[in-house]
């Protein structure tokens, strides 16, 4: 059970990291388009 919880936490951390990275990338892209 502990291994499953650890695995689930790892997946959640990765998912959140990817989501934040994509959000930041879109934010930077929108900023570049605004300054153009």
C-alpha cells in the first residue's frame, strides 16, 4: 500500500510539473505575441 501511495504521489507531482510547465510556456508565448 505504501508503494502504491508513493507511486501515486510521484505521478501527481509529475502531472503538476507538466501542467505548470505548459501553463508557463503558454504565458511566455502570449507575452511574446503581445510585445511584438
